[in-house]
C-alpha cells in the first residue's frame, strides 16, 4: 500500500511539473526587475540570449513567450521569443 501511495504522489508531482513547464505568453512592461505583466505579476527573466535581448527594452511594452516556473517564491520566465508592442 505504501508503494502505491508513493507511486501516486510521484505521478502527481511529475504532472504538476509538466504543467508548470508549459510555454506561455505574457504581455507587460519591461522594468529593471523583469516583466511587469498587465495583471501586476512580476516575472524575473532568466539570463540567456533572448532574455538579455528582452531586457534591453526597459520601459517598453512587450509580448514575451517562454516557460514559467517558480523559484524561491518568485515567478521566472525563460524567454524563447518576444516582440515589442509599442
């Protein structure tokens, strides 16, 4: 029975991780902290080629696509593409 419970917990954990890793699109304004989404949520931007390029557009409105995860209680986006919308 204990093995069955552990197996169910493992499946639930893997499913939750897969859902969190889904690609999303966020619309917001670039600030020094990252993307401030239209709903007020702040997303830190992972340092990679696209993330660094995105952060060159401080104070501009953007639409960014990437994977979002939570690290140390903060939302973090790994940007795969973006466009400046203003």
